[in-house]
C-alpha cells in the first residue's frame, strides 16, 4: 500500500487494531543480524539467512541459528559464511546423508556482484565446523530459492527437489490471472481440517494475498479449485521492489486453536508489516491491517509460541535495518509496546513524538 506521511501516521495505532481483532502485536526486542532475508522455524530453532548485493568476497552472507526459547538472552550463531546469497532453507531427514542436514538454496539475479550463478548446498548440522557441500551443478545465471525432499521415483530413497530460476523464467501457477506469483504454501487457512494453498503475488501495484481450496479427497491435479481473495491493493513504495512478500498462518493464543487463524503478511517492497485478522462471517473473510511501517524491505517472517507462555511470537527480518524484530501477540485490552522506531502510537506516551515521526519518514 502506498502511504503519504499523513497516511502512515494514521495507521500507527498498534493498540487500536484490536477494534477489528481480538489480538494485537506488542514489541519485545530487536535481534541484531546483518541484512536478514529468510527465516525458518525448524524444531526448536530459528534458522536465518543474510545476504547483500556487494561482490561476494566483500559481502556478509551467512546462515545462522538461534535456539528459539533463548531468543531473549542469546544471539544467533553463525553456521556458515561460505554460501553466496543464501535464500530459504529446509531441514533434511538424517536418512538422506547420514546426518542432520540443512539444504539451502542460494544465488540471485542482482545485476552486479557475481551472485547470479547459485546452487543448492547442504550444511551438516552435526558437524558445524565442516564446509557446506554443493549438490547441484553450476549453470551460469541460474539460482535457487529452496529445496524439498520427496521420493520422486518410488525407489524408497528420498530425492532432493528444487526449481531453478533466472530472470526470464515465467512461473507456472494454478491461477493465470495472478500475475507474478511469489510464494505458495499448503496451509489450512479456514481451519476446517483440509489443506488449502495460501499464496501471494508480487507486483508494483495492487498485490494481494489469496487462498485456493478444493476437495482434499480428490487429487489436486484434477480437482476443482476455488480461488479466494483475502487481501488486495498492496503497493510497493517509491518504486522500490514489489509487494507483498510471504505470508503464513498463526494462532495468536497457542492454547486456543478454535476458529480461523490469523495470517501474517510480509510487506517486502511495501515496507510495512501486515496482518489479516479473521472476520466472524465467511470461511475466507479477513480484514487487512498494517501493523507498523518498517521503512525498509521485509523478508520472510515466522511465528509460533517459542517461550511456552501460551502466546505466539513473530520474528520479522528487517533487511536494511539489520535486525530481526520480535513481536508477541497480546489480548485485546492488554498493554501494547510500540517498536522503538515507530512513533505516535495510540495509548503510548512518547517524548518528541513529532520529531521521531519525521525521522521515521526519512
């Protein structure tokens, strides 16, 4: 969504969003990490990647791990800095390589810096001192975002699956009106016990969030699929990048999974963080709310109750600000703490709010 400075200030009401939702997000802390991009919550840990557009020998590329329950007291641990532009990650079963392994797609289409020829590499989590092993062949100007594991040929052995990307490759989607498809995951969006596809597109104007439902008793390849538009009208800012980014479902109260989950939406080039709160009516009816402007690119966020207090935390990578922002769900009426760089929040007294607001717009 495009905002003037006036419009941005009018959205900076973290406490007031509970008028349309039972929960709000309250700031907990910012974790220092250079240019964070992708986060994945795997088992009891959060895995993070970091990359930038400088030449590879100068850039600070890294894959990190943070034990989720210790996020208040510990800092992320570097697993490797040997991958060029590491993207998303997948934990692989021990049976594939004989050890716990993390598959990382890497490379990107930036026009300079030598990052366009990527690969898929495997990190040995049981031996952090070992170097990653690349399992793909180098093909000039092809890069990889993520890998999955499946037994593709029925021989009983798991195979590693990935899609190569380059700047002139078109995505194949189940929706030929979606435009640039960006992210799609299998999730139960309406909490009816059946899997849906939760997806976003990636546009300069009018990006959106969508769900696709079908009768799960039928093969997805042949089933009738119904499209649901959950949100639209999401624009990038100042012609920077595209929007939105990824999205995922989360239950704010981890002990209460009745009703529909909330959906968190990474702004990416929209430079904000958004939430879709469920309406009472309709299986796929949601309200889109901007939780706070980030004034920077937003990477792939994750969320779950990591400290066992019953309320879910959300970890948000803020790329140019070099932090992973941690927010926690709070119930309506409870105290909401604004992030330190988000001024003028309703219900929170803040000195020099006008000056802080001007700085936030810079």
